C-alpha cells in the first residue's frame, strides 16, 4: 500500500512476516517480473505446556506473543488455532475457543506424543509428528483442523458439540 493510500510510519506490521521488494521494470531486458522465493522458519506459537498460568511450566503467555516460540508440533499448532489470536480485542486468526473448551490435560497429552522421539531404521531419531506448511486466515475451520489432525495421524471428531481429536494416542482394542 503506498503512503498516499493510508500507509504511515505507524504501520510497522509487528508480529507479521512481510517482505518489501522494489524492482525497476526494464521491458527491453525482462519479459516478466523476476521469480522470487523466500525461506522462513514459520510462526511462533503459544504452547500451554510452557505457561505456568495455564497448567504448564514456563514463561509463555497467551496474551504476549513476545513469549511464544517457533514450533512444528501439530498439536501445538492446532491448540493455537483453536484458542485463536486477537489483535486490539478483535479475533484475527483461529476459532477463539476458551481454554475451558480445549482441556489442558488432553492437549498436553497429544502434544507430548507428537514430541516423542522415534527410532529411524537408518539410525538416529526424529520427532513422532511434525507439521509444516501454510494456514490461511480465510480458510474454513474444518479444513484447517483436518490438515493439522492429518499431520499427527489423527482425525477430528464431534463429541456432543465439543471438538476432539481421535487417533494421536494408541489404544488397546
């Protein structure tokens, strides 16, 4: 957005990844704009296991993104999405459920399973489940929840109006 269209020095995009690219077009030497690609680590996520005020142990706070850390744990990403994110009192991302609607003990158990080390056939270990990709704020909730559940070999389920996840933990028949 050009400055003449309302962008001011106060628009810093704090907490949001962005890139500014300025190119000068030379139609004699360029038939199309240059291809651009960017590598990024991903979003910092709130992890209730790292918040002493939410049942965990650590300095994460739901209302302070500066305390969050990068994570590719799909259960953490799902919890982050279910709880939602707010900016100046308005929900900007996710569903916006209360912590009571997403029980801590169930979330922590799922996240811990995702973080378990599993042995690799070739030697070494890796975390059991990881999620990497993009979640768009305008994507429908069911699609986003399904993607994150798939990343941890699970499926979403409706338990009488309460969202649950089936399949992360193994169960004896």
